[in-house]
């Protein structure tokens, strides 16, 4: 079932706006991530879609599930599945009773027989691989298991819309990875429409068909992970999706100067702020004619596919991060305290109000 | 903007739909109960006081015998509260920090003053501390008279308010992570210094709250005191007893005037304790109270 | 692990002082009650307890308590649900208001009821004209008992329900539960022990209330005397053993209350380790 939001806004008392009027469309069967820092309004938006919060009446926003207008429908009757951040399992009920709860509170006419409830619950528990734990209590399960119970419970009523609030937030990295893969499979198998909230960019990009990046109660951009990373709509999205190095200085006669750092460019005269991804920084033992960016290695982390190198210099407002291949790392023989030169391969620029300006490769890299 | 503010101020906008059920029902029950049981009776007091002129009112509440009762009540309550602060801190400390046989029993015993009807406490203390009682017989030869003196009043007040300090300090002490002790000790603090400079500041808000509650309770205590107080005018009469005496003389106006003073003081103290508690909760949990 | 005050000398000293003081100020009075009650033997105790006036006092006390508990229970649950599950203007004020009975002297509480419902009060006058007497009769005793015991259930529930939060209830709503089902199946199992303890406290206070009841009772022997008033009367009449016989009954109830509390706490502690 598709989800359509128009002009959904929310403010709390005099504290201010939690959500600017938001428009969002999620296609049937799509898996969309709501990504943003804390306080960006992503959880509020999810809870409004669920019906756990009311949107403002001014502007009069609407929420549509397919063709059904659910704006004024109580959460009880929206027929959504909701997975809570800390699971919110009923702690006094067994796993079985938790999963069965939604079925047992159906009006008598619609309620399946107890035999059928039993069969359905066991099918769900099988699906989340917890059939052996049916008689356990939530406190006797690990975090990952509890989250799976919570998911099974949400799916018991066969909702067409599944909403997840930071579903993997409280789990450790390995379990998180596993559950992610598993949720994606489940989603593809059962074909419901899913919306999940996360503050973890990697999780959002890996799991979603599309990601809505939010900040300050606004959706900054909604796009496929690839488009978000390669064509960010504004500086916020660029900076939020990955590490960024800043180079800010004065351009005069085709040279950008910032303290001891100099970079030859074709930019217009005046103040400039350039942004570079860590993989867009090359390290060299000598400065190039185009770039003179002296720096000192302060930390090296050779774990993983790439080597992460932290750089410091007087002219940097914040330390830089560069990633390089192991081969380059070995060739340079990097150690902490070593002095060397950073060479930008390419960089990004944004206007004062955050719009992207044509990104240009640095001349050094082009040469 | 002002339009929006006006709408916000409305408690129940017509289309409000709350997620959890029972708002109307629980609000209805609560407001009905609070109005009928707690607030409505106060109008009786107001009605009675309206019949008094300001001069008459002042004459009653500043009568020398009544003023003497304020002094006795406040003085004894202050002593009782302070004694409880020390006693309660010791008990909370021993119950949280140490393990020893009988600990569970001691812990349970702390609540006795709340569970025991005050009149029972009153006749028991009076009997124990009277000249021929178990304790009184030991103290009297030393020239210490407790029953029928001011000391007896303070004792009865202290007894009935024992749980306040223990039960407010205990949970705070329990929640204190061992790292706090360890940090103090690695920095070279001894037992006394560590307690005074590191632990006491942690417990301070709870200690003050508990002592405040014990004080308020002592001001209003009646049943436990009248048996041991002796009730001699100007010396061992507490204010609650003054109200009671006026009532038995059918002097409703006099009783109301004194009651209004007691009521105002205890409500002001209750409010002060609530505000104080709110402030320290905000301090500990940051921002929201 | 080494902590402040763990030195054996400090430890033993403090425990000894604590036990001594607790023994002197808490245990000794408790022992004294039973010693006095049985001072003249079990037979005399039994005569005192089965005395007609004593039985009447016990009857009235139980009657008032049995009526008080359900009223305070409904109010306490409703109020706790209201202030922990909803945000509305005046929530903090309401929470402060329910503490009034804790702060107000019981004598003052009795007095305000007497002023309102007594013959001279604005409601009492009307009632008197219709020949309805609330004060100096059991309804007055019931009313002030409800007043003084009203905060207990709510005070037990509010911190617990605040700590538990409404996540489980929200989850139940997204699964389609409503109203009574939600309360019975999700909320009640989580608060039942606190609720029970609130009821036990209400019970202890309702049975033992003295100051407020003594103002509105009128002290008619065999009719409007509750057990605490009855023992006061006996004590004033220099019937110490009789007074302590009643006191012993009340002390037994207090011991039951303490045992129940310890039991419930033990249960909760065990539940936290494994349900």
C-alpha cells in the first residue's frame, strides 16, 4: 500500500516546530529510510504516520494509505505494524503471548480460533527463528532476539505498512548487520511497504530503496542512496553522508591561501570554502606546483580495506581525514608525526545558502 | 501567531484525539474527587473565617497561649526533624552499605511508625517514658524527665516521622555508583573527608527533602503527642491540640482561625519542598523537571 | 571492591549504633505494646478484646475501611493513569494537590469537614433541615478517612508508571487493543504489586486514623468509636491493660503491613533478576 503525506506539520507548545510542512510519497512495496541527526523530526514524522501523534491542524495536512485518508483514523484502526525503538515488548507475557496479542484483542467476530492463532504465531516465530523461545519471557532474550519478537508481533496482523523506529539502534554492530540483511529479505518476501527511522547513514544507505535525509524538521532530499551520495542537493546532505574535510581561504590571482596552505585554482576572487571527501585527498612527500598543503600525521588506522590517516596543521580548523590504499600506505611508510603534503584530487563547493555549485576536479589531479 | 497561541491554550480542542484511551474518564474521576474531597471542604473554613473581623482574627491567632503553642510545636518539630536527619542518614547508610544478620528485619522495622496507628504509638511512648515506665524509670533518677515535657513531644514527633529521611536517602545512596567512592579514594580522600566532600553533597538534596517532610509531618502530628505531652497551657500544648480544645468549647471561629494558620504554613512548606525537589531534579537530569 | 566506610572498625561501630538506636526507639515500643496487653495474662487480654464496646469499635473500623479502600483505589488508579499517560495544562498542579492530605494536620482535616457538613456549615445546614446527619456519625468518619488516605494508592503508582513509560501501552494500541482490554492485559499486570501495596497502606492508615476521626466522631461508645478512639478512651479511664489490648490488635495489623511490604519488595527484586 502506498503512503502519501501532504503538508504534515507539527509543533509542540511554544517550544517551536518539530516538523515543517512535509510532503512525502512512498510507493507500494518500497522500503524508505528516514535519516537525520537527533532532533531532525524523523521520529515525529514516523509517529504521525503511525497515528501515535497528531499533525497540526494548520496547515491541514493529509495522510493517505493508498486511497484511504487516514488523517483522522485512530492508530488502533490504521492497521499498521509498528516496531518500537526499545522493542516495548510486554514484559509480563511470554514470547508467544506477545506475538499473539494483536490477534487475541481482535473483536470476537474477526478473531481467529485459538488453534489458528497458535498456528499463525508459530509460523511467525519460525520466520524470525525463535520457535524454540516461545515460552520464554522478554527479559530472558538477547537484544537481537527481542527485536525479532517485536517484529513478529508487529507482523501478526499482516499489516500492509510497517513502520520501524530506530529498529537496530540499541544492538551491537554484528547483530545489527545480520538483522538488516534479514529485514531486507523479509520485506522483499512479504511485499509490505516499510518506513524506518535511523540516524546511521550506513544503515540507511545500505537498506533502503530510497532515503529521506531530514534536518530541522525538513526533508532536505529524498533519493536513491547512489543519487544522495553522488548528487547531494545541498551542503547539509553532503556533510551528513560521510566524512568531510574543509579548506577555507581567500582566493587572489588564482591562488587560494589559508595560513601556510596554498592551492592553485581557477575560482573567482574572494572567500571560498571547499569540501573534500577523505578519498579525494592524496598524500605526497613533496608539494606539487598546484598544491602546497603541509600537514602532520597524527593517527593512522590500517584496519579495513583502506588506511585511514588523520592529519593536523595550523591552517586547519579541524583535523583532516584521508583514506588511501594499503599499497600507497606502505610506499609512503607512514608513521605518526610524519610531515607530508595533502593533494586534493577534486573538491566540492556550495553557495552561501547551501546549494551545490559545479564540482570541479582540482587542477593538480587533472594535470 | 496570537491566534495559534490562543488555540494552544485551550485544554481540549474539539478534534483532539489521544492515542491512549481513558483521558476523559480518568480526568473526570480525578477532578470530581479532588474537588469534592480535597477542595470543597476548604470552603467551610473560608466561610467560618468570613464571620471574623481582622481584629478578631488577629486577637485569636496572637493570643499568648496560642503563640506559646506555636513555639512549642515548631521548636519540638525542628528538634525532631534534625534528630531524624542524623538517625535517618545513619540507618540508610547502614542498610545500603553493610551486610549483617538481621538487616532485612531492621529494614522492615523502619516503616513501623507509618504502619502503626499514631494513637498506639502515643500510649506506648507515654507508658514507656512515664516515671514508672521501662525507660522512664531509668532516666528519672538521672534528672531526665521525658513524659509530660517538651522532650516527650519532640520524641513522639521524631518517632512518627522516622521513615521520611531513611526512605528518601536510601534510594539515592543505592543508586550511587561505586566509582564515586573509588574516585574519591584514588584521589587520596580518607573515610571522613570522602564522606563529607564527595558523598554528602550527593545525598544532600534527598536529605533536605526528607528532613523537610519530617518537619511538616511533625507540625501536624496529633495522635502520638497528646498522650505524652501533658498538655499544660503555655508549656506543653501543641497547636493541633489548641484547635481541638477550641472545638470542644464549641468555639468554631477560634478553631478555624488557628487552623487557617496551620494550614497556610503546611501548604507553604509543601510547596517549598516541591519546588526544591523540582530544582534538584532539574539539576541532576538536566533541563527538564 | 573497597568503598568509603568499609574499614572493619567503622563498619562494626556504625552497625552497632544503628542496631542499638533502632532497638531502643522502634523495637522496644513494639515489645512494650504486647507486654502491656498481656500484663495480666491471656485471659484478661481475651476478655478485653471480646468486650462489647471493643467489638463494636472493631466492627465500625472494618466497615469504614472496607468502604474507603475501593473509593481510594478507583481514584488512585484514575489519577495515576491521568498524570502519567497524558500531558495537559494543570498536570503538575493536580499532582501537588493530592499531597495536601499528607501535609495537613489530621485535626485540621477533621475541622474543615466539621465546618462544612456540621450544623453550622452551608451544606450541613441544608442537610440538617432535611434531617440528615453526617457529622458525629459513621458517614463523617468515612469522609475524613477517605480524605486522609486518598494519596496512598496514587503515590505508589505514579513513580512506577512514570518509570515504566507508556511504550507498552502504545505498542498495544498499534496492535488494536482498546480501553479496558488495554488496561487489564497490559497495564494492570505491570502495576499489580504497587497497587496491592498502595491498598495495604490505605488499609493501615484507614484503620489507624485518629486525629481527624476524633474531631468528627462525637465519641459515642458502641456507636461512633473506632478502635483508635476506643483505646484512647480506655487509656484516659486508666484501663491501661484494656487500652493495650486494642493497641495490640492494631500493632498486629502494623506487623502484617510491614511483612506484606517486605514480601512485595522481595518479589519485585526477584522479578528484576528473572521474571
